[in-house]
């Protein structure tokens, strides 16, 4: 990624990573800001500026290191080295949190964040799993900062705990030779290729994602797969049936042997619709009044009967075509 412009908190230049990024992007304009959380001129941009704002890079120091309990794949959701993303998935849940300001933000105090991870893992009564990629895509971020490589190498030196993160990108080559010591759970998010092309703008293709998942499994990483989010477009049964057939064909025996599956149905919102209609006027409209109902203020999710039918269909297809691969949960 070569950003169009960098906004930065001056304190980032007190950190080694901040200095490295200043040198890496020396030919790009840098503008100082008071806080990465509140760049007023960007908040005031019209919605049609959303794609251009994705070409910006914001660099700051992460202040809040509060962990959130989680009971799916991990024990805790952990604020880590980035938030936001340069991809433009039409349903992105980060838009709910950051509105149009869901651009990529990097945080340079990685030593502080990793030290807390290691300390919490060491003091845990059991082996804890930390989700470090809930607010960003760390494989994408790694192409800019090298943070994921640095994190894996340094965390794996210690004797307790696991790290996990999901991704929609295939740039895993720098991770393959690392001494991860089995303490990393790599999870690839997949969707039918048609949905990737029409909805998940700027992400890797399905075949490239599956290839990356196989590579990580062959490199000894623990691996999982998210079918997420499930989008109930008009021909969704055909698309997801074809997806599961492709997975059955493309996943290697090594991957299948240890794989688990998470299934997450799409949630949407008024904010998404407003941004997408102005920023991507020719894109598919993900809101379907016949299938969706309100879920809190300004949010939508699939009605219970639609979601239940979708879950039953996917469970049947997976049982038939992917055999013994377990489904951890469906939400």
C-alpha cells in the first residue's frame, strides 16, 4: 500500500516503528493530528469520499488496552496494532463503529501491547487464546509494518497462550518459515467468488485465499475457516453450494485434518446503506426488506426463519461435502 497521505500523532515519532514508517513513506505528505480517533476534516467528508479515504493512512499510539471477554474461538478480544482496513467490503462491521472513517489506522506501541499479552497469558490459570485481529486485517497490515511477523516470532518464544486472527488476504509468504511453535491459530474467511467480486472490494480471490490457508496448514499452523458473512442474495443456495464443493476440492488433506468452521450471517445497518448508495451507486444493494428485520438502533439482520433456513442448508452441505470438519458455532 502506498498511501495518498499520512495523518499522524507527533508522538509516534518517539517509537522505532513510527520512525521506520516516516522513512518508508517519506515521499508522501504527512499531516500532524491531535488524535487518531477524531480527525474532524475527515469526519465531515461526504459519503462519496469513502473510497478515497481508504487510501489514507493514520498512525497513532493506542491508549486503551482493555481486553473484552469472548467465548467463541478466543477467550479475549484484544486491541492490537491496527484498526480499520483499506479494503471496502460493503457490509464491513467496522463501519458501524467508525462510520466512513473506517480507514486503516496503525499503532506504533507494539512492544507495550505484546508485553501485556505475554503477561496475561503467563498469569492465566489455563491456556488462553487471544483474538488480535478483531478490528483489522493483520495479514494486510503486515505488508506495511511487518507487525504480524514480529508478533508471531516474539510471542512464540513464551510457553503459554495462543494468538488467533482472521483474514481475507493471501499474502502469507512472510509467515511460513517463522518459528510459531504451534501457538498461532490462522483463520481464513471465505465466500463465493461472485460475492467476493461484488461485495468484498479490494480483497483476495477465493482460490488465493484457499491456497494461503493450505500453505499455513502445511507450515504447521493451526487453522480454521470462517464462512462469513453469509449473504442471502437471490441465488445464495447455488452460490454457497458451489463454494462448499470448491472447498472440498481445493483444501488439502493436511488442512482438512485439523480445520474447524465458523459460520456468521451478515448484519447490516442504515449507515452502511447511506455510504454504499453514495460511494458505490452501481453496487449490489445488500438490504432486503423481505428477509431482514431491525436489530437495535439503525441495524438489520436476517429474520429468524431466513437465518434458520440458511443454517440448515449450510449444515447439510458441509456434512455431505466436507464430511467430518466440525462447525464450532453459527451466529
